């Protein structure tokens, strides 16, 4: 029996197709769900990111706007030196002689300036730039690192500062800053002794520690400003600041404060200084006044003088050339650097030397108006042509008899004279606190042989006895020798520093006195004899300076002097006033007072003044009158009553 068998393949295929169609429908729904899910996730992420971006935008543009704005303008961290405040200079009574005033200046960081020439041209249309300022700036740019700040212009006026301030954003790398500049309130009153500050020069850079001068470009050039530069300068500080592309400070990061310089208190009396300058009345000369008991310099005058403000503010070439070219040499400090033949002011010292070498003070000689060496016909004239007649040591000092001292000089010889003069400080530095003090000159045969390759002649000893020839002293040395006389052989070194004041605590440290080597005499009465002769110079009827001692309420011991500038034939020396002024004799005078207890010693030099009694002595009297009658009496100092009896 045949059995029919069906082929299952077609049916199976149909079933598979049906099943596949059902699965495809299911996958599509799933894919749709997946896509929707992903879209939703993407949308959420986009919203979250948008919110985050918006939040960040708010932070950048609102919350931290200024910070990121300045960062976008090429901000940088800059280390800036903080210059110390320079110490003041003050006289013994509190008068300010040097201080600091605030001024505006333009500073440039060259590396932040793309075009220096264009910058200079544009700034020149806002503030006035002189050729000298431009030349100095260009020189500094070439010689110094470009990252250092260079001063383009100092001492802008308020108008110039305001005009630049509103345009500062136009000048990247250029900043307007305020700084302190040196000012001398007394102007030319103390120009030579105080000195001045000026810009640090190439020569200065070779000698100084440049780290100590970061942030400042000024240094003491002369006088007290130079000698006490280290004390006045102070210590530099440092500040870390953030600046923008224009060089403007955005914020201060950190700083170490600068330490101000010490205030320098001087022994000077500014008012006495003024009286001395007025007494010189425009003549070329010098005055040094000091206290014998302490060595304190009370007045230190050189005329003509100059205004140190010209230098601290930046003197022009024309003004400087005028000062340097003046025939009166106002830049020369005559009180310190002037070297003069002392003339007859040397006679009290020679008298002491003679007493030490056995001269009898009461022994008289005849002054006929001339002196000749044995075996020589050459006559050495006395200033008084007809002579002084019989004179002893007291008379010779009182009347300044040349003939007497010719004989004394010839008797004791040049070497003993030189040794004794050296004891009073001649031929050596006094040690005053000013730079480059000269030593003067006390000649000897050895000196002449070494320096002039010539022998010493007896006639040179003779004229040295009246303060002529090669003998040279400074006004400061004369005052020091006079103070040593007043102290009867106990010299105290002159000084200008009264004390250094700490700017923080206000404590003043006073220097110790520096005593010189005592001048020992065999007999203490020798001092009394010589000083009595000097007292008669002003208070006797025959004294050479009796006009200046007349009616004085205090007793003065002094000595006049006249020093030749050029040699004049003896037959014509009575016509010396016919010479041109620059060839006339210098006038000198030394004095101390009161005789019993000296409070002040003075040396006066008037260049080409002629007679010491007529030109120099009246100046000393004016200074002493102010000192005793006005200064000391008003101060009611103890021990002053005896000065006036």
C-alpha cells in the first residue's frame, strides 16, 4: 500500500519568514526606544553643558572680570625696588639745611616699548622734553638692561602730570610716579659745606654697591652729602607687584619696607653762617669759626657761594658753564681748599717757638724799618717804613713788627720753625669730616730739594718768619691753630657732625671728641705772654686791630695778617693799591674770645682785601658780636655772664 509523504521545506520556509517579520517589528520598536533614549540623554547633556558654559561665562565675565581682563593684557609680576627716604641735614638749633620734597617723574621700561623714537615723539607732545633729557634717556637705554626702569623726565609740574595721567593708556611701558627729591631750604647759605646730590654717574657706578642704589638715581656729590652718604642713604626695600601691559600696578603681592636714612645733625649755626656771609659783603674769602672746647664748627663760609638746588634739580650746561667759568670761582670751597700764605697771623706761633728756644720775652731789639743778614746788603723791610724803635716780644706781637720776627726766624732756624708749626696742625690735615682735605705746606730744606731741586737760602727762612714764601695754610687750619692757642696747647680736632638721629626711634648718637697731640711748653707762662700780646692787638692804643676791638664788651685776643700775592719791588710797595685787584695782598685775621674762657675761635681770609686790620678784623668782630650778644645771651647759657663783666 503506497503511503504518500509530504515535503516539509516550503512550510518551514513560510514559518521562518513569518517569524522573521515579527522579530523585525520588535527590533524597530526597540531601536526607536533606543534612539529616543539617546536623544533624551543628548538633550540633557546639552542642557547641562549649556548651563555649565553659561555659568562659566558668568564667572569669567562678571565675577572675575577684572582679573582675567588684566591677564589678557599681558600682565606680569614685577619686582620693584623701594628707595629709602634720604635723611635730613639739620643745624645745631634745628634749622633744616637739606630735606626731601615729593615730585612727579616719568619712568620707562624700554623692553615694553616697541618703538622708542615714536614714544619719545608722542610724549613730547604731552609734556616738554628737553634735548638733555632725551640724550640722557637714550644713553641709559643703551648702557643699562632694558628691563630696568629708566627715568625719562623728572620734576613734572602738576599740570604736566595731570595731562599725562589722562593719556597714560596711550603709552605702554611708560608710568607716572611720585618720588622724593633733595631740596636745600637755605639755598646758597650752606652750599659749600652741605654740598649737593646729583645723578649717579658712570664713575660713581664703579665705586658703589649698585644694589644699595636700586630705585634711586641720586648720590651725594660733595660736602656733607658726600661724606655721610652711607648714613644718609638708608637701606633699599623691595616690592612685588602685578602690572598690566601699560606698566600700571594692578595689585601689590608682597613687600619688604625700606629703611630711611639717618638724620644728620651738624654743629653749624645757620644764623651765624648768614652773619658771616653778610659780613664778607660779596668779597672773595672764607670764614671758619669753631668752639675751642669741643672742636664744633660753628660757621664754615666760602664766598662767593652757589645754590645747591641748581645741581639737585639738574643744572643746565649753560648754567654750569657760567659757574665754572666765573673768575670768582664760586664752586671752590675756599674754607677747605683755599691755600694762602698766613702772613703775620703766624707771628704768635713763632713767638712761642722763640720762647721755647730760650728767647727772653723782655729783651728789646731796635726796629729801624729794615733787617739785613750778616754779609748781605739785601734789606728786608718792616711794614712800617720808619720802624718801631725799641720793641720786646709783647710789643712785636701788638704792633706786628716784621723786623723783630726776622731776627727771631734767623735765630731759631727753619727746621725748628717747621716742627713747631707742625704741632699746631700746619702742613697736615685736621681730619674734618669733609672729603679731600688738603694738607697745606710747611717748607723745609729737604722739601725744597725734593720738589724743586734747589738749595734752601737763608733769606727764605727770614720771610717764612712773617708768614710769606712757600708756607701755605688753609682757613680751616688757621682756625684750628687759633683754637689750639686758645686752649693753651690742647688741640681738639674740628668736626661738623653733632649727632646721627635714628629715624625710627629718634635716638641721637653723638660722636666722641678727637683730641690732637698736646703742644708741650717748658714754661706754661709762655702761653700767657703770647696771648697777652694778642689781646693788646685789639685793646691797646697801638694794636694793629684796635679799631675792631674798640668798645667791645668782651676781651678778644687776635692777630692781623697781610699776605702778598705777587712780589713788589721794595721801592714801590707803598703803591700796592694801584695794582689790579687780583694782584693785591690778601687780608687775614685770627682771634678768639673771651680771653679768660674762650668760647669761639675765628679765622678770616679776604682775598685781595689789602690790610688785615681794615678788611678782615671787622668781619670777625661782627661775627663775635652776634655770637655773644645775640646767640649766647638769648640762649641764657650758664657761664656767659663773665663775658660781659
